[in-house]
C-alpha cells in the first residue's frame, strides 16, 4: 500500500487583491471578480509595481524581476515535506516533479531541485499541469514494493503569474503562484494510505489550454470550465459508487481553479462546506500545486478513519482522482 508520510507548501508573500485589479482599469471590478470567480486574493512572485506599470506585456521581463522561481518554491515545499516525514534529502531514492513554468527545459526541474537539495536520488519530471497530484500518485501506485526505493519525493510547482497578461480581466483574476511537495513510500506507513487512484488524458483536446514558453496563458475559458465541472462531478460520483464515502465525515478537495466552480461541484454532490477543503479564495489557482497544497495546509485537521477524496482536472486535457484513508 502506498502511503503519504509528510507534505509541505511554499507560497510567495506578495498578494494581489481584487481592488488592485480593479484599479488597473481593465474592465473589471472587485465585485465582479468575487461574484463570478470567487477569488478575493492571489499570491505572486512578481512585484505589484511591475504589474501596475507594465501589465506584464513582456513575460521575459517578469523572469528578471520575480522574487522566486518555480525551482525556489519547489525546494522550500520539499524541505517542509521532508521535515514532516522525519527524513532528509539523503534518504530520498526517487524525486519526480511537475513544473508548469520552468526557467529552463534542460536540465529538468527535478534535476535542478535535486542538485540544490543535495539529494542523490534519481530525478526526472512527470508533467501534466493541474492534475499532477493524481498523476504522480497513480504512477507510483502501479509499482511493486521492490521496484521503488524506500522514500519518494514528489513536487508540483508553478510560477504561473509570470505568464499572465494583466490586460486580461479574467486571467489576471485567476492565477496565483505556489508549490507543494509530498513524501510517499510503499514500505513505511504514513498518516494517509492510498486506497485508489486514477489518471486519464484526452490529447485530442490539448489545444484547449496552452502556455507559450515566453508568452501568455491561453484557454477556451467557458468550455474548459464546463468540462472541469462535469468531469469532476463524474470522478466524485464514481468514487462514491465504489467506496463508502460519507460526506458528513469525509473530505473533498478539488482542483483549485476558482471558488465558484468548486462550490457548484460541492452542491451537486451535497458536500457540506465544513468538509470541502480549499485554498483558492486567498491564493488563486496554483495549477498542479493547488490540491496538494490544500491537503498539506489542512494536515493537522485530518482524523483517523477519514477518507480524503481528491478530484483534479486540467490541461491535456487530463483528469484524475485519489482516495486516501487516514490512519
């Protein structure tokens, strides 16, 4: 059985509130953002003055002024996860990373992070953007115990605001930056055991969400939102049919795309607010880091016997789920 032994997060300190975006005079208001998207603040590696004066019209400039890189955030999240698991980077035998916004394509994000952590592990990227948590877990769960080292470190990190056109009232309101990390093992028990996972992709729809290396994030917003809600509901319903889920006790975590979308999903499955964990309201959409960072930030609230249901969707288009049981 695959277990999660520890988790960690990293978020930049600069926050963009809705009134700041309204003051950019790009056709939006704080009230519109709250009502339509449900996000009140989002965090960024970019200085507010840079966003105000340039609207990030040349993302290459953003790389120069950013306070942190995706690599930096991934390292801090990893250090926190290792500390919580009670191990060191020297104990890690495999390191896999999902990175939506790398500064370099070679060496891989995983290799850069391993070098700075002084981690001797085999390191490589397993990348799918927003559903990375499900992809990494499903990928590792397929291995036999003898095929994996004692400890595996997984990281999802994204400095997405570097790729935001702040003349676009929707994209500017959605994205935040962040990283999450989790230590897993097939040999050592942890706080959470993985009892089920899935991952699927539909490459015929790969152009629905795109990010150019030195350009902007682009998506077919309405179509992607509709797909995300429907697919998440399908994932949750399939889990409810297979496992003894009780929403008066168990926890739901969805992809942290926007708050109103998550509320729509929770209402459909009759999940009470108390058992719907999310962090998008004050951190924004952190791509693949959103769902695992939510779980990490609520780590101390987990109680034995609880099921944690994660359903995530995103670029690819791809989607996946994880069912965990707390020990």
